[in-house]
C-alpha cells in the first residue's frame, strides 16, 4: 500500500520479451497488484511474464494464491471473453488475450480487473522500460491527497525530451495535444499520448470503461470521458527514459485515426455535457462557429477555383466569403474561452 491506499499497476505487453520481466521485478514494494496483460504476443513475452512473476513472488516472500482474477467471474463483458487468466502469482495477475486487442484493449482489461478488485489507485506502466518507476509517487500523490481523480505524466515540460524527440514525432504530438485540448476540455493538459497515468477507483467507476477506445488513442479518449464526469486531472512533469525499445506506432495511420476519434468525442462531449445534462451557450458557439467557418472556407475555395478559370469574383462575393470565415473563427474563439473557464477548476499542474 502507498500512504494507506491500495495500488494496482496495469502493465500491457505486446512483444516485450527482454523488457517486461525487468519491469515486473523492479516494481516498487508498495504496489499491491500487477495486472500484466499479454496482448497475443508472438515472442516469448508470456513465458517471461510468468518467470518474472515467480521471481517477484519469491523475492517478496509470497506464493501463488491459486486464485484467478475476479474479472472472469461473470464473463459478461466482451473484452473479458477474449482473455484467459492465469492463477495469481504473488502480487502478479497474468492475463493473456486470446486475440490482439491493441494497447487500449489491454488497458481496458487491466482496468476492469482493478475496478472489480476495488483497488484504490490504478496506474498504467508500459512494459518496455521507458517509464521511470521512481517517479510513480508523483502520480499517486495528487490522488491520495484528494487533489485529483486522474494523474498523467507530461514529458513535454522536459527540454531534454523535446530535444531528443524526432521532429515528425514532435509535430505529431503537438497536433494531437491541441486536438485533445479541444476534444476533452482540459486546456492546460499536454502530452496526452503519455501512457504513464494513475486513476482513482471512483473515476474508474464513473466513466464508461467498457467502451474505452481500444487503439493507441485510449489515453485521449479517457480524458474526454473524465471531463464529462467532472473529474479533476493532474498534469505531472515527468522525464522519459530511453533504451533499446522500438515503438510499434505507425504515425501515418495513428494521427488520422485518432484525430477522427477525437472529433467524434468532441461532438459527444458537447452534446452530453452542455446540451443533455445541462445547457451552456458554448455548445451553440462551437456549432455556429464551425458552420460559419466551414461555409466561409468552402466559399473562398470556390472563389479561388473560379479565379483559376479566369473568372473574376465579384466584390460582394469575396467580401461575404471572408466575413463568413472571420465570423466563424470569432465564434469558435468565444466558445474556446468559455470552455477553458468551465474546465479550469478541473485541472491541476504538478511540477
């Protein structure tokens, strides 16, 4: 336990042989449970998980409990029907997916197990060794202190990290950071792709966990869900650790796919939070502004096409198109200002 709170770690692993075992063995003693999910790896990840679990149990004077995780008790959730659970070994719950579900699917499986077990704080740690486990208390403290319901690492505050990040990856991260701010309403939150997180049991219980996005954008998706439920989020300065690991993310597919998900989530958040549950004019500002900006952009595009065809646009047509665009942008900016004010009380910064 950590300061009187039980701690669980969700450890998703896909082809992490050579890394995942060390992460398990190096897990701090105050961690009560490790939900280690092998997402249908094609290497020896599963065998390494079991070996490391036995080593950890021996080192901590524990023995296999002979119990299986509570998540398989009812089999009522589709993702759980796609997982097989080994008996608990010490504090490790080894779970093996029967099909590859992606990073978000593995996180979902671990979250469901932790929620069922009633763990006070559940953290997520990558199996590739990139995350400095000595930094874990920085994520736990805001939740244990009652200052936040969800805490996430922020590597972008590190000058060293920004300097070593490949240019395309930095640009992609910056684009997704901005889009996630708009979609989630957490305007001060940065580095949403950071998978080093901690969440309270109450927050896990409040969000629609069963429908968590199963691709890599799960960490963006959960922020939107948290905002709708009025959960406080802490952005925690965090260094990154680099070794021999290789990222399996293909950014050419990742960015457009996650961007589409964020657009859908943004519209869902506006409808749910500001039209269905309660009414706030910012929803109308967003919708009107988006419509005007789109109309203005299309009108200007049509004018440019006509100019290429040697057709001179009329002054009225050009002025109207420009006014539509400017009005749309103005409405959107007003909406963002309202949105920032609404969510400011839900954001915590931790250095």
